[in-house]
């Protein structure tokens, strides 16, 4: 039988890495003035946003062990809530990029600021999750 808690632990690393690298690729594109980085960022963001939905869903199932989402307040001290907020921001950035027609082009400064904020959140949420699971 599959242990969903272990499955969640394996799935969470993909969105953390992909979403972080999406912003890194955008910053590299700006710094090096190479358009290919913006395209790479878009596909990394798209894959990471999808992976974040899967990771969040598996987290709700794995929460049966910890039950920390029964009382999700204060929001910024609860692993699941921080990750949901970060995931929503990244999905919002993905949606904006797609419908704004700039999926493969240089994003505006506010996009990068929101992306950096979401990266900080997802890394902080990962730390909270590691603490919750007793790995920190």
C-alpha cells in the first residue's frame, strides 16, 4: 500500500525547485539580456504551478497524520496555509503571463517582485513543513 505521507514528501520538491527556478530564469534573462531565459521561465512556471496543485492536494491527504489544518491560524505559522498562499500567487502569475500574452517575453518589474515574494513564501513554507515532520 502507498503511504501518502511519503508520497507528499516526494512530490513537494518539484514545485519548490521549479517555481524558484522560474524566477531565477527571469532574472537571468534580464541580467544577460537573452530572450530564451524568459521562455524557459514560462515553461518552468507552468510545470511548477501544476506540480504545486498536486503537492497541495497530496498535503491535504497527508494532513490526516498531523491535523495542523484543523486550525490554520495564525496563517503565517501554518505550513499548509503558507504553501497554499504561495501556490495561489504562482498560479496567478502563470495565469497573468498566459493571458497577458507575455509568456515568452520579459515580465514587468511588479511580476518579479511578486515572484520573489512567492519564492520566499514557498521556501519558508517548506521550512515549516520540515519542522512539522520533525526533519528540522
